[in-house]
């Protein structure tokens, strides 16, 4: 099957023949890719600022923003079914037992930095014809949402311009809008080893040392 890939060592970007993936775990699902987003990250990878191929590969299939349709499921896949529209997550856990973020399924808060990312770091991405991944990394798109978005993109409703569009009431009076209260950026517990900014946004509550996650 066709895929778009970068070859960092040769500084090449091209369409390649890439092996079609197969379901290898009972909780995996296979997707037929429908749409792929292209953003600044892809631009930076395409100019070889970064981008790491999987181990043993000299190329990285790019694409990390995706929409796909489930075409096959493993024997124990229960959260997705054939025909579902899904958006697949990008980051995968580091696997280190001491990383409480990844162990809790919050790999975006990974402490170790050893996570992998599809289409970016250590895993092939979605700019190809078919993809296989575990169901836990798939988010189902409600059919009515997909239909509404499609209808909206085909026939946008005209809107009357507003003279106050994008401005707050304070701004209309020439006053500076009030800034929202910011949360402290330092850990509140001496045992917390997370970076300062991460600590206050961590997905678990801070508590005494004997009840830490």
C-alpha cells in the first residue's frame, strides 16, 4: 500500500510502498484512513528538523492527525466495531513502571520522555491507506457529529458582521480585559518529582506523601 514517508538519513520525502498492517492482538482494530491533517509539525518533520523512524526502519511514515473507519476488529475488541469513525491518538506510553502518568493512561504527561508518537517519534504515522492500532487509543466520532460537520463545510450559513466581534465589554469601554487567575506553577508537595508546570496540572490530586500515586 502507498504511504508518505521521510528518510531522515537521506533527507528525502516521498511516496513509498509500505507493508499493509495486520491485526496481531485481540484488542486491536484495523482502519481505512479517510482524512489526514497536515500541520506545522509535519512541515518541520518534512524539513528534517526532527522525526525519528521506528527501530530497524530507515524511514518514518508521517501524519498524526487522522480520521479513519474501522474495517476489522480483533476477537476481544469491544469498544469499537466495524463501520465506526474514529480519531486515533498520537502518543503511546513509555512503559516504565515508575511513570505514574503513563501507567494511568495519561501519557501526554509522561515523566520520562521515553514515549513514542505516531508519525513523529518511533512509530509510523497515519498518512497511508490502512492502519492497525489498539482500541484504547481510538476515540469514536459520533455519526451525527460527523454528518453535521460535513453539512456545515458544504453549505456554511452566512453571518452578519458584528462591530463588536471578538471584543469584550471591557475592551469596548477602552479598559483592559481582566486576566484569569493563574494556577501556581510550583509543586505543593516536596516529594513531587514532576516538573513545576506539570505538577499543578497532573491528572491526580496532590496529597500527603503516604497517599501519593
